[in-house]
C-alpha cells in the first residue's frame, strides 16, 4: 500500500516536472515577457533619438535653444542630422516671418522709427526670399556649404537690423531669436560638411 502511494506521488511529481506550468500560465508569462521586451525596445529607441538631438545640439552655440525648438517637432524623434537641420531652418523661417510681421505693425504705429524699420524690412525680406530658400534647396540637394552660407547670412541680416537702431530697438528680442536660431541651424549644417 505504501509502495503504491509512493509510486503515485512519484508519478505526479514527475508529470509536474515535465510540465511545471499550465498552458494558461505559460501563455501569461510569455505575453508578459513580450510586453516587457517591447517596452525595453521602445525606451531604447526613444533614448537613442533623444541622444542624437542632444548630441547635435551640444555642437551648436546655443544648446538650450536648440533642444527646446527641436523637441517641439514630433518628427525630430526619428530625424537624422539632415532632417534636424531642415527643421531648424524652418524654425528660422517661422521666426523671421513673425519678425517681419512685427516690423510691418511698427511701421504703422511708430512713424518716428520709419528709417530703421524700412532697413529691417529689407533685411528680413532678404532672409525670407533669398537666405532661407537657398538654405533649404541646398539641403535638399546635398550642397551643405551653400546651406550653411544661407543660414550664416540670415544671422547676419538679423544682427544688422538690430545694430541699425543704434541703441533702443523694439525688435531686440525677435532679432536675437532669429540670429540665434540661424547660428544653431548653421552649426547643424556644419556637421553635415
């Protein structure tokens, strides 16, 4: 009798050893491992994308501005260096448009500043009609030297606008943003050279 009971326990034990998990538990563990693995891959992907943006921005004259603007673009998470350069040039373009609109507004409300404002309007028209289109087209075609020249010119135009006021400028902040984003764009394009 004891022998039979022992034999039965041994068979139960051995059958459990052959299949220690039920199919349901096995499926659950398998699904859980797949979820954890997927999360790990996703986190590694996000980390590597963030690392590229941070790596690139560290090579620019204004890391904080670079990172803050590039992270506003959802596409920046999957962009390469050229894509980040295009995004930054587009940011320069948007900031230049805002500045030109402010210049037009000031021309109506501040006639005493007409001469320096007209000068600035000319500079911002050059940014929007020549410098930015040149930078974007050159990036598209792989002529990075010309793209860098366009972004450098945009920075210079913004600086000249500010200097033309000889002191008290109503555009100081906007000129500074256009100058700084242009300098960042130029530095990113430089990486491509």
